[in-house]
C-alpha cells in the first residue's frame, strides 16, 4: 500500500551552526529504507512483465531479488531528500545552495542503517 513509509520520521541532527553554514547528520534506519524499497516495488509491480508471469503478477520476492538493489539507491536518495525537506519546512531554514550530502558509513551493506552528513 503506497504511503506506508510516509509515517517515518528520519533522524536529522544539526552538527554545525556557524554564521550561515549549517551541517546535519541524517540517519535512515534499515527498516525505513526497506519499507521505502518495498513501497517502490509495490508501486511498480503492476507494470512489470517477467517471463513466466502475467503482467503485474510477478511475486514480490522475485521483484525484490531482481530489482531490489537498483531500488535501494533510489529509495536512499528519496529518503534523504525527504528528511532534508521536512527538516527545512519544520525549522524554517532555507538552504542558499544545494546541500552537499555525503554518506559517512563507507562500508555500508544492505541491512545497515544509512548515515549521511
């Protein structure tokens, strides 16, 4: 069901507040990321055709195996963008330029929380 992951509030922590500069650390938990990936798979399921299955009838487990990796990057980006946008709306801060977002856990693997700043 689309919209399931929308209830999540990612953790956004201000790490720098110096003049006009701001720094933030954002944590997207593995559960949040997984929910977002599942949401994207559910959204695209009706459109996917795979040999041996009628259009839209490919089992979710197979979709996840086939497209999960590709969806993770997309879901990660959306989750981080969403967390930043929500934070800016809530705080009233407006970035003067596009935030430079870097992943801090370089050894990240599926199932880990995602940490960026």
